[in-house]
C-alpha cells in the first residue's frame, strides 16, 4: 500500500486529537503521565483506525481483537481512543473527570469501569504477561471451534519498564515456545524512564532478546505512518509472535519537554501546553475536537460493524454449546460425579492428603467442564494437578487442557488472568504454597478485577517437614486472608476439598486459593448433603446433646483433626467443647452475626493453625487463645515439627484447661 501526503495529514490530525485530549485530561486533573500517550499516538492511530477489530456498539464482542495497554500509566491514550471511536459509555465529561474519585477514567485502566478495557494494568510487566494468556486462549478456542468464530489478534503496547520487569522474561519465553503468532507487541522504544535514560540502568539488546525466544522482530520509526502500517501487516502474516520496536520521542509535540523524563509522570504545565498547541497548529479549545477529525474517528469506530453482525450469526449457528463455552457457563449437573465421590469417600472413611483429595476431585471435574485448563509450574507430580486424560497444550496442538508452565510462577499467574479475561477458559494452576509469593501480583490483580482463577497450593504448612523453613509457608494464610476479594480455602479432609473445588468453580468474580497438605488427613465429615464450607465455618463436631459448651476450638486444615482429638480427650475429663472447622474465613465473614455467634459460641474460644497467629484475634476475642506460629519453621520430620512448635492435641487441652481454671 502506497502512502500519500494526504494520508499522513489525515492520520496526523487524528493522532493530534489523541494528544490534545490526553494533555487536556492531565492538565485538568493536575496529575498523570503525558509522555507515553504523546509518543505512541501515531502508532495507536494507525492501529485503531485501520487494523484493530472492534465494535463500540458491542464492546464485549467475543471475537474482537484484544488490546492491552501494559504501560497502564498512559491510560489517557485509551480513554481518548474510546471517546473518539464512539464508545457509548464514555463522554467528554468522563474525560474531564480523569483521576477523580468515582470516575470511570481512573489513573490506570481498570477492568469493568469501561466496556473497552480488556484488563486492569499498572504494575509493569503484568499486562504483557497476561496478554500471552489472552493469545493462548484465542488459539485454544480456535483449535476447538474453528477460525470462523475465533480468529483475532492480541495487541500490546508497552515501554521499557514492562521489558525490565522479570515477569516479561518468563512470559515472552512461553509465547515464543508456543508460537503465538497472533500476539503483536508494540514496544515504545523512547529510551526514557522516570529517573532518566534507559541506558543508565540497562544495556539489554531487546531485539536479540526477543529473537532468542523465537519471536519475529521489526524495527520502525514510530512516527512514520507508512512504516507503522507496513509493520502491522507484516506482523499479522508472521508464524511467530511479533515485537514491533517503535522508535519514538516521549512527549512528542511538547516544545521543551519532549524527549526528556520531565514529561514522563507529570503534567506538562499550562505554558508548555499552550506552546504545544502553537507548535502543532492545534487551534481548538481544551476538550474540543474539530468535527471532520471526530468524524474520521467515528467512521473508524464503525469499520467492523458488519463483521460483528456476520460473526454473531455464525456464532448462533454454532449452537448453545459454543455460546455457553465462551461465556464460561458451567454445564448442568457438572458436579454430579463429584457429589457421588463425596458420598463414597465418607462411606469408605478415605484418609489421604488433601493434595491427593484434590487430584481425586479433579478426576471427577475435568471431564465434565470443557473450559477447564489446568497447569503447574513444573510441580504437577507434587501438586497432582494433571489427571488422567489431560493433554498438554503445545505449539503443534492447542486443543489440550493442561499447560506445562515450567518454573515460571510469575508468568503462570498472569497468563491465568489473561485466559480468564479472554473468556472460554477456566484456568487453574499449581505450585507449592510458599511459592505463592511469586504469584501475589497476579492474584492481587485478579482479585481487583473480580475474575475466576483457581490456585492449587500444596505443601501448606510446617507439615512439609524436611524441606525446611524455606519451603514452609508460615505467614501466607494470614497474608491472603487480608487481601480483598480472595477466597482462601484450607480444607480438612476429602469432603471439604471437594466443597472448596465446587465453590471455587462457582465463584465467577473472585480468585480462589486451595491450601493443601502433603501429609494424609483422616476423614472427619460424616454427611455431604449440604456444602457446609459455603458458610466458611461450621461446627464439625458438637458437644454431647444436653451438655453445656465450655469452649470452642476453631481450626483449619490438618489442625482440625488435632482439635477433634483434643475434644475426645477433654470429654473423658468431663469438659465439653465444640470443634469448628473454618475452611474459609472470607465466607464465614459474609454470614450474619446470629450464625457466627451460634457457631463460635459465647464461651472460651481457642484457634489452632500451623501458621502465623495474625488475624485469629478477630474470632477468639480478647479473652481467647491462639495456638500457632510465632517464627519460621525448621527442617525435620513433619510430625516432630508439630511437637516442637507445640501445635498438638495436648497443647490444645492444656490451653483450655488453664484458661477455664
């Protein structure tokens, strides 16, 4: 395609509309990052006006191209595009309220605030890594249902910060390994970070780095429309993922601040904006767009309208199975076999580690939920996440349902987020609970966005034993319980493990974490008709009928069996106590106060958990007791560690007797 000067003029005017909306938003709010939007406006203009497949009238169109602004601090670029292209849920007033309390136009793009936002971004590198998950999900669904209903690109825009973050190494390695050719990344190569120039902190040859990971790479002038256009067309034809290195000037158009870190994270200032208007011959007042330029953008927004309606007809012709699949609808009676398994487990008194219980549950779940895609960070043999019949997803076969992530927890969490956001995939991933530290940024973003991701986190306490304190998660339960919108499960037996899986799969708007044991645990539940874990906490072993409750023992996971043992011994001494299993404090907190008081009782309360004591004060009260960890663990057999750290039935008994005297 040949470009003429009139094409450049039109595109430059359209790009300048983005630029001035961005600087106007930032000036009005007195806060923001103008540099990146000004520098990447030309790339965004070519991409959004000519290539990206979307429909503002149907912003959640399943077969739209996905766009990830990994450099989320440049959010004004996204908001400007949405307004210019005619998205109905954003107005000039929204632009004028940029970064204000309650505004749709937050400081960084937030999923759910506006229909066009595909992902919450801000922590650098997370967007790029999640985009790999989106691109993988596209290939998985295209492989299962065909390119007539799933055939779209995932575009990413990021800067040097995303490429410096370690997560990017894990993510681009996997993208190259999987040959995700519909993933196209625009690198804003402007050589500027907040503190100065990139070369003060990095000398990485990014082109060679991406090539080493199996990527196609293209280098262009990011302000040359013909080069931008050609690069996108070349990338779309590649058999590998593509990095387009866009050499740009940060803050392009700002007379004195362009090309410097002064325009990275601060408003340009009224004088610089006025000079910029003069420099670019932009005569419109703040937040005003000339009608012919706005019309050009609105025409671009209508470009894929027919394609959307044609796709909608094809999708409906695919039938209910496809439509349910892409909206992650669980099949009817998906848990029938799981419920039967619970009943059988109770009947047999099945005694296994809860990680093994999870595997047994997955055997009853995976065949009945086609959207499920599992995986593990090279620990499937320990996490027991890959069950019979599951096939690995590879570059040669995207139709599998298990991912070999390798030792890449950082990327695994972000990729799971990307798959969940894309739709058509319900992801779960496994690692040791202690390594959830590597997953924390992705889990936090998943919680913030309110999406369904499930983490199988095994080796959940000092019960790990000989591996020592480096592998013994002491503070992790308390830490994740403090994170909003996360369901932190720690089941005590097979039945509670199955219940946790049911709840995790049915919780569409929050991540779920299952902390599971390495050591075998006895069967404690005696009935399965009701999912008692849905209450978060419940009386698993009550006082004898007609007897007064003297104390309540609250426990989770492996410590519930210790509590039941202590209860039995105390009963022989004439002391009646109730045992409460608390597999999920978050769900318990959602119950009404009457239920909570009924379960916990008005007597002495003692909490028992092989983890940090922090947080249990809420449940035991000022007069209660907590048996747990005040330090890191140690290396030695698990049973000996429980005795050494005094997390035993005898310790529970002594604590209760001393407190009652």
